[in-house]
């Protein structure tokens, strides 16, 4: 039963990481499309948000988030927020 629980946690964390990676790719694409079209400060701010989101995501990707599922999901949520905020900033300014 313990093995099943760990496998379930791993599956959930993997699914969350995959979802965050999709939003990360969307944010990077939006950043690429905004290059040269967006005020420099907004572009830098969006770029920094994406970088911060990637840092959060890397903590889980490379830290094997299954050891503390709740914390891993919280970190992934922070990554989602950074990516979503960057996309919104890029959409508002582009």
C-alpha cells in the first residue's frame, strides 16, 4: 500500500510538472513574440518572471518532488503563477 501511495504521488507530481512545462513553453513563446515590440522594462520584467518560474520548476524537476508532495505542488503552483503573470504582462503590452 505504501508503494502504491508513493507511485500515486509521483504520478501527480509528474503531471503537475508536465502542465507547468506547457505553460512555461507558452510563456517563452509569448516572450519571443514580444521581443522588439514591447517596452524594455516590461520585456525585462516578463523575462525575469519566466526565469523565476523556471527556477521554481527546476527545484521540483531536479529535486525529486515526491519526497514532499505537498511542498512540491506548492512550488509548482508558484511556477505556474510566474508564467501566467508573465503571459498576462506580455499580452497587456503587446
